[in-house]
């Protein structure tokens, strides 16, 4: 992937960014493919992480004729035990073995497929260990907890010739596929801006403190690669999303779906050349660390991908709250869900609508049968790139500092004309005002402009930001370094 004018593109992107500085799961349609009924052709499956999204993984594999769930693996004994019993009923009495430790599951040669829906900080290590053990992998989004981890999964999948699907289900939905084809074929003219939206109300997760992990949870295994720390949030499950050691905020939780659709529509198959983010955790002080209000701008030279996260009360934007908007020279397209959307002309008149759900798990099984990762609708490399864009946005924000709102507004009004960048910044400030945000208590942070080298996926001349491309791992739960998978 040679980018000859990367420096020129970067300068253009940095100028645009500097200007700004101045200033539910889709419906699953039953698989239509023929499933073998032969016991000799059944694939053995292990589902790892079964409390939340893992339930959908169980439903997909336990509901097929050509797969059998052999293991349920989870650090929570109560949840895992209940799930195993449920699967047994669905599989005609064939109760899967419950196991706390994924390493023991991977020792069983009967396991062909490992399906991972753990907390984010376990995604990459679980996938890599499974691939090294000769298993094919379905791994949830984001596929990684940091940028480096995603590329390591890609390396492992290619080295060991394993199939690895990313859990971005929209790529298997015909409604979304046809909408993307329409956008890329010029249906709304030339598209240079894709805007992802994650307007999802989030409340405080409670006071930071020292709490006991549930007695039914093997906390050492739950932590895995993460630092050995006591629990600092009142609710153990799910609220890990809002703490950096385990999650990536709503940018990586919900927003990864829309980030992926936006990049897909722009037809971009590499990382950006610049990233800038601003925002903060507004409206309350709690155990959470990630932003609940955030804007990320990824520069690609002539194209840009803008992402907005809003966790406080807000109205929809152009008819979408959780979705993607493609802005073209002859109109725009709005995707308010995982599987449908509508295209409009410049005057807001509807041009065409798109709808239709698919089966992402069936696509995965098809690729496993054919031994061809190109059959996948969301190969691990696609998942890595879209996940990495989320991580880069968080890196920019975490490397920044508090912003003087009044000075920023004054600079915007004086120097910036009414354009898209100005509008996004002003709408973000208005959103805070609408929610009576006191920036003296919950500060507004303006991130650092990052120069990205997409050829080696590095951050240029910024040691602090570069350090955040990976993390320190707790032994023996270490994600391999580059070239060591």
C-alpha cells in the first residue's frame, strides 16, 4: 500500500483539523444455505464469554444442524453454568462442558471454532491463542483493546491459515450492502465525508471506590491481560466498558459498528493520515473514565471520517441517532440502523430506500467450510482497521488538555466560516449547553493532533501517543509483539 503523497495529504488534513481546533443487534435472518446433517461434518464450537453478546453466539451455533457447542467458557461460574444447561436443552440433551479457563478449552482437538464475546481487553489474546491452537475464530467488536493487538490477530490468522470473522454484522446485511454499493457507485455524487453517530444515552455508573469482585467470578482469569487492580466500579459486569483498563468507551462499544460502516462506504482500506478528537465525560463525576461526549476527525487527504459520540440527552441528527450519514455532492444517505437506510437529493427528497437483514454467523461458517478468508464479509483485517480508528480517536483525546471554551468560540467566530467542521464543533458545544454541563467540574478536553503513518500503522514523532498503541501486559496473559505470533 504505497501512499506517495502522504505528507501532502497530511498537511491538508492537519490544516482542516487545526481549523477545528481554532474553532441493538440487527435482526438475524435464518441461513439459506444447505446445512449438512451428517454427524461427521459437524463443527465443534466453544463459546467464550457468554453473559451478554455471547448469548447471540450461543443462539447462532446451537441453532444450526452442522455445529455443536462443546464448551461454554466464562470467568463467571454462575453465568457459565446456566448457559451450559440452556445449550443442553437446545442441543437435545448434549450439554456442553463448562470451563473457566480458555487455555483448557484450546487443548481439545474436537474444537474447530472458537467464538469470542468476552470483555474487550480479552478479545485479541483469546483470538490469537485460539488461532495458534489451530482453531477458526469469530471475535466480537472491537477486535482489539489497542491498535497493535488488531494487527497481531491479522498476522496470526494469515500465518496459521485460519478463518477469523469480525462481529460487525452489518457487512452481512443485504440492505446495507446495497446501500454501500449505491453510495460508492455515485448515487449521491462524490462522497468526501462520512459521519458516524453514536447518540446513546448513558447514565452515571456510580461512585469510584473499592469493591469486591463477585464471589462466583474467577477474578484473576477475568483480568487476564489487564493490570492487577481491585474493582473500582459498583457494577462489576458491563460497566467495565467505561474504564480504560478493560473497555474503549462508547466509541469502541457501540460506535465501532458505525465507524466500520462509514469507512466501508468511503472505500478506504488503510488507516487515516491524521486524527484529532475532542470531548469529555460531562454531566457527572463517577467511576467512569471514558468520554461520554466525543468528536473524532480522521483525515484521509481529500476524504474525512467524522465521528460523534453523545451520551447525554440529544435529538437525532438528520433522522439518525445510532447510524451513519454519507454526504455527497448530489445528496446524502442516512443509515439509522444496521440493515436499512435512505438516500436523499440535495433538497431532502427521497431517492431510494434500502432494507434487509442477513446472517453473519452463516457467512463465517461458509468461509470455514471453504477454507477461504476472502469469503468473509468482515475478515479480521476489516475489523482491525475499523477498531484501530476508534483507538486512535481515544489516543488523541487522552493526549490532549483542557480547552478554554470561550477562547475557542471566539477564535471560531472570528476565523472560521460556516462549514462542516465549524458546524460540528458548534453543535457539540450546544449539546453541552442543552444539558447544563458545567465545564469547570467536568472539563472539556481538546485532543492532540496525531500524524499517522498508515503504511506501518505508527504515530509519527509523538512518544506519548505511540506508547498508547499497545499496553503493558500482565504475565502470563501477554499479547505477542509484532512478528512473534
